[in-house]
């Protein structure tokens, strides 16, 4: 199908994106930076086109539905959200330093998709609902925000270690934003992701209520999404009320993303339950 | 006689309950407890558990409540203490900031002025009176009508916006309590169960989940028809139960129940959950007369005498079996032909060739078997669900207030001088300081522009 060919191309485009951002960072080349941004932007346009083509192709097959229904489609969409959120961040911050730390997530997600079945399957009755759109959209935007937050946390810890070892005069880490700025960015990305995750969980509960008569069944997926919510709630309280900053906050942000990964993949592959769609 | 507890014990209990540290501890414990409920399979039968765990492990897990974590006493106790902690923390903080919100300080003394961020001071040539009225206009446009106080040669202004955003946090906390309250109401006054109804049958009571009790509905549900359709690849496309609600002997309404489209009547909701084949009602057979080669179709209801037109022979289908001796769906038939003893044989849906081997005037093949379905409906009643949704909406509103609004306050002090007015502006914002800085810049700019325009 055309859409799978386009998506495979995007995998390599995002890899290129990551490489350009790394080169930009390593050699401080403004030109490289501009190339990286434009390349990423146009790759994202291609990515969007691929998703729309897949949507259209599903209708051609007579089983039309929004491409958010299986693992392949969710990974492609997750990658799309990360690239989108990163580009928005870059535009707002007027800084490209995070590219090398955010784009790998976009690349890995869409590359992993290539390892799963790309068939377009018709929607089983449980998935035939408008709640699908709201729930999947908000959940993945939240996951993407948390992915970027994790990327920034890694950047933070790397720079912190370099500084602790002895001065940051020269070297790669000197070009990163200041530790305080990074810390503030981690907070901001979580402040965006947390309400989105809440809406994701609530729309999921509303949908479950229409489909199965129960808005919360302590199903492993539901429970782990709540665990993820607890971790980020903990982060926000620790930061806003107890003034946690720095290393502890960054580590907590990474723990939160580990919870996101378990909620997304771990539950499907290691546990069992009603939620085994994507 | 029990003594009145000392203020000391009460105080330290209240202090611990109102501590954030406790709340953080609880968040961690709740997270770990919830994880345990996903890693240890929940609510299985003892046999299933003994396949995974040793007998002693199983016993320990069962006694400690790990086999039904989310309904266990300790989990509920955790949630209860957490709720109490949340309530006490929130009330304590609300009490502390309330006076500050209700009666803001309009005029600041010098030490407080120096503490303000975004402070700026400049001189304008306009007189105090003009400066004052212009400043009032500018503040009204940006932050809202300011409060003014006057001294001999000074004017003080105070304007604020977004005070409500400070209550956002309390909205979020209250919403959590609402959600828990809604869940409690649901578990105390609601129920969950299921019922299987065969096509054409009526049910007026349901089996409660996890209990051996039956709950009467107060009305009856009749399944008129169940339809299932499949995609070409074999996966299910749609399950639809067309039901009628019968109340007091009268049919009150008729609706279709599909997945994601439940039916609610009198607070009780019915969800399409499963289905099965209860039996076969009738079959359509092709009858081929061997001599002439002519074929025709006959519809034969199970157990009823079906004529083979124009022959005097008739057939009765006595039984349907989903899988007869590994050969698949089959119908047992007795053929009555005039002047011959009744013949008893089986017709297989998937193996018409076996009929060819049976001698006789007629050869039969199965054209269509119409199953009689039963529909499995999940039935629930949850009076607390709207409390939960209210809590969710409140949480969204709370988040909006917490993350997207901020409480901004601006103080202005105008002092009349010989050749004009000394203007001092200062402000505080509890969030998003950069945007606030720009806002104060704008106030300064607009003030200067308006003043210069006002001059003839």
C-alpha cells in the first residue's frame, strides 16, 4: 500500500533529522541547524500526508476508519505527535538544542512500527466509536509531551554530571541551555502533558462506560495509566510545593516516562486484559 | 471513664494529616499498591491460582488481600486516609490564603514596595490630576477597574486580575474527592450483573456479578431479535439486539442495543456484551428428486412436519447438532414416504457428498441453518456516575485555572511634584512571570502614549 511506503520513507527522514541536529550541536553550525529544522518540518509534512493517505486507503478497502486502531497505527501516530510537539517547542523557544534529544524518540517510535503488522483491519464493534478519536489523540499527545520531557531530563543530567566533574567551559554540554532553563522546560512539558493525560484517562473512562458499563475496572492498562498519573502528580507537587528542582526532578521525570512506556507497551506484552488493541 | 484527649495528641494528628509529606507518601503507596494489582492476577478461581503459585504463596496472598486488591480493606483504608489528608491539607491552605484573597492590600508601604518585582519609576510632565485619571483608564483597560486611594499629594492605585486562578488547585482537589465519592455511591447503591436472553424470550431479573444473588429489574426485557454480522476476513462487524421493554404488561419501548450504544431505562443500563447459539429454529433444505433431477427449497422448522410439495412425502427435522462426530453442523431428519417405513438420517451442512451415498427418491442438502441466538447483556446501575463526571469536569476547569491563568496584581503610586508627577509602578504575578513583565511594560507604554495624546 502507498501509505506504508511513505511511512517507511519517513523513518529514514527522521533518522536524517536526528543526525542533522547532532551535527548542529557538535559543530555549532547555524547552517546545519537551519537544515535540520527545515528537514524535520518537511518530513513531518510527509508524515502527516502518509497518515492521511492511510486513512483514505482504508476507505478504498471498504473498511474506512481513522488510522488509530492497532499497534502500527498508534506507533506512527505517537511519532507524529512527538515531531509536532518538538517543532512547536523549537519555534517557541527559538532554540534547536533539544532536537538531538527529542527526535530520537520520534525516530525510534516510527522505526519500531516497521516491525509490526501494517495491515489495515476493519474496526471490531468495541472500537466503533467517536470516543476513539478523543481518547487516542489526547493520550498520545500526552505521551509525546512526556517523551520530550524525558529527553530534556537526559540532557539535564548529562550537563549536570559534566559540571559536577569539573567545569563546563568547553565541550558539547556548554552549548546546552543552562541547567535552570532545562529545569524550567521539563516543568513546562509536564505541565502540558499532565492535563492532556487527565483528559485521555477521562475520555477513556467515558468510553468504557458506554462500551462495557463501567468507567473504571482496574484493568491493567487503566491502572498503569493511573500509576503514570500519580508519578507526574508527584512531580508537580514536589516541584510546586516543596520546591524540588534539579537532579531529583529530572530523575522523577524519567521515572514518569518509564511508567508511560509500561502503560503503552508493558501492559500489552507482559500483562493481559481487555485493552489489548494498541 | 475515658478522659478527654489532650490538645497535644489531637494537634499532632491534625498536623500529620495536613502535611504534604504524607500526601506524597500516600501517592507512592497507592502507586505501588495499584501496580501489585496488575502484576498479581486478580479474582481468579483457586484452581487457576494454584497453577501459578504454590499453596503457601496462594494462602499468604489471599489472606493479605492481594487477590482482590482494589476491593480489599487495606486499599479502601488507604484511599480513605488519602482523601482525609487531601481535605485537611486543602482546607488548611485555603484558610491561610483566604484573607489575602478577600481583602487585598491596596496601599503598600515602602518596604513592601521594594519587595515588588517589575518595579519601575519615571517622571511625566503632566499634573497629578491628569496622570491620575489617565492611569485609572489604562488600568481599567488592562487589568480591570482599579481601587483608588488618595492622600494629599499622592494617588495610589491597585488593580488585579485572575484571582480565581488561585482557587484552581482547590478545584482540582475537590474534584478528586467528588470522583471518589461518586465511586462510593456507585458501589453502595448500584449494581453490576448480566443476563442471557434467548430470542423471543423475556427476562425480568439479572444475575449479579460475583455474587450468587439475583436482582429483580422491576420490569422485563424481551429480546425480539439478535443479529450478528461479520467482515469478509471473519472478524465481527456488528452485534445488535433488538429489545422491547415490557412494564406492567405493556410494551413501553423498543430499541436496538449495540456495542457502544447501550439502552438505559429507569436508571438501569443494558450493554451488548456477548452472544451464543441457543439452538436452531429452522433450516432451509434443497430437495433434489433423483429421477427428474428437479430441485426445490423447503423451509422446515425443527420438530414440525414439512411437506415436500406434490409428492405426499414429508419430513421432520428432529435435532440440530453443532458438530456431529467431527463432521460439523448437522441436522437429524426423519423422512416419511407413502408405502415405505420412516427413514432416519443425518444431513451435514459441510458435507453434501454424504447424502449422495444414501439411496432413495430424494437427496437433501442444507441450504441455510437459522440459529436461535441468545444475547448476553451486561446490566448495570450506577447512581454515582454523574457525580464522577462532575468531578472530572471540575478537574479540567481546575487545571485550566492552575496552568493557564495567573493572579496578577499591579500597584501604582503617583506623587505630585513641582513639574509634574513621579510615577511608580510595581507588580506581582504568581505564575508566568515573563508574560506579566510584558504586561507591565505595556501598561507603562500605554500610559505614556495616552498622556501625550491627551495634551493639546
